[in-house]
C-alpha cells in the first residue's frame, strides 16, 4: 500500500489509549507513515502517560471544523448529499441527536480534507 495510514481515535490521547500509541509506534518503526486524527482534544488530565504531549502535538483534531470542511463540502456535494440522506433516514432518534449527527457531517468533511492533504490512503477508525 502506498500513501499514509490514517488512524482516527475519538478524544485522543486518553488514559486507555496506550494500545493505539503502541500500534502507531510499531507501524512507524516498520517505515510506515502514520497520521493521527481525533474528534477533539481531551483535557490533559485524561492521560497521564508519557506519550501524551507528543501524541497531542502530532494529532489533527476535526472539532471544531475549520475552513477545510467548507471547502471539502463544496468540492464533494454528492458525498454530502448522501451523508445528509443517511442522517435524515435514521429512525428512532431525537431531534437533538439528529442535529448532532448533522454536525458530524461537517466534522467528517474536515476529516476527509485533512486526510487528503496528508496523503492518507487508508483510514483505520476506532
């Protein structure tokens, strides 16, 4: 496989994320380019491991989304329409949860834009 491997981990780094850091370290030792992505930066108190600062500094956070998300949405309107259709078709959720899911579409656009910018060929989501 050519290109970078992306690893998407919610609220990384946290106390239980040492496994992910070991995985990233092993992949990099094998010569792979690995890019870390996360939903949002957790409070520093959530992770007491020594890797915390290095991991935080090397992670792209997709919330809050920035201008890259808007550009990604404009460049890929059909994908956005499919995502919106999926969110609108979810059954049995509250209006609040549906609005949150719609907001996640914007964060997903941010993730896609950043992954493209970093040459990610494969995204591993946790």
